């Protein structure tokens, strides 16, 4: 098992200014970090990857799709923009030594049609992600889809949805992740959800119901850890938490009040919680 921390707790773009913070994260006992990938500068991420290697920190990455580059859009030009953008993201991943590109990049974040996904949208999404997965394979990166709760997207909202999509795309470089925050909202049975997606799960986000310190909220952690062990999950266990450090991110994640004492409190106690539960 590898334990990591999503850098969105502090920033949406990791730079040289975060060198001291990255060293602290290593000293706290983390195995790696998850890098936000929105500013797509390949040279920057090559330099950052070298610094992370020197620190002994592994890395995954996270990105989203936007309305102007939406994989399920009816416009061929918009879908091509989605392919092109995700290929750019993968170039940055390869430069930084990222192993998994995670996130809800199957559709545009926060864009709604007023209905559930259509058969045409499902088909478009499969075509786009299959093409991007081919590119990911040669880049040595695993595409790792994330399903979101119904208030953030309408395309993939459950473990069953995401598993079926992955199965139908049927590409070795496209898998999925399990996120405890979204599951806490959408799944009727957490254990069954984990079992359903287990054949395709290569990444786990550990996220409390209020996006604060794992273990200090209402997620069913007993069932979550018990079932992950049952299905023999053995990949990254990555804390994803959001705060008020970035006004734009706070607005996007709908966080208007401080949910934890300090970022260090969340990082240190969250890691302690994950390790104690996994090793118990």
C-alpha cells in the first residue's frame, strides 16, 4: 500500500515555491503526492518530476474536462478538443513521471443537460476515451476515471456506472478509482460498491464527508477499509481534501468555512488515520 496526499489542499499548480512543503510532506511519512494538472507546461513538469524523484516522492496527477473540451459533446470539434487537451495532460504526466492520471475527465465538470446521460453521449465518451487511452499506453500512464456525485456531473455517478463504462471501452490503459466522498453520497451499500468496481479499481481517494480530516467525519470507514482489504486492493490511498487556501477552488468545491484547524493537522492526522486503519 502507498499513502499519498493531493496537493489541491494547498494549490492548483505546484511550483518551486512549494519545495519546502514537498519536503515536509516527505518528512511526515507520505510515499507520494497527487499533482493538479491544469497549467500544461511540459518543461515545468519535467523539472518538478526531477525534484520529486530527488525527494523520493512518487506521483499521480488529477485533471478535469471543461465545457470547451468535453468528451461527450455533440460537436466533433469539441470532442477533438477534448482529445487534444487530454493528450497534452498526458505529455505533462510523462514528463513528471506520473503513473496515474485521475479525475472526472469523462465529461465536463459542472455542466448539466437537465437529464441523465444519453446513449449517444455514452457512445461518444467511449470513442474519445478509447483514443486517449491509446495515447496513455504509449506514455506509460494509466487513465483512472473518477465518478462524481450527481451535484457535480451527470455522466458517471456510481461505481456501477463507472465499472460498466470501463468494461465497454475495454482498454488496458483505462481503469477507475473509488472516492469515499462521492460514494458516501451516491452508494446505498458501500461494501457492494467497492466489490462492484474492484476488478477495475487502481486508485482510491480517502476523503471525508465534509472534505476535512479523514476520520473526523461521518464516512463509514470501518466498512470501507474492511472491504478494500477483502478485495485485496493494493495501490495508492490518496487523501483528497479541500480548504480555503485557494478562493477559486473553494468556490468550485463549495467550501465556505474552515473544516479543519490547519492543513498540517489534516495531513499529519489523516496519514496517521489511514495507516492505523489499514494496519489494524
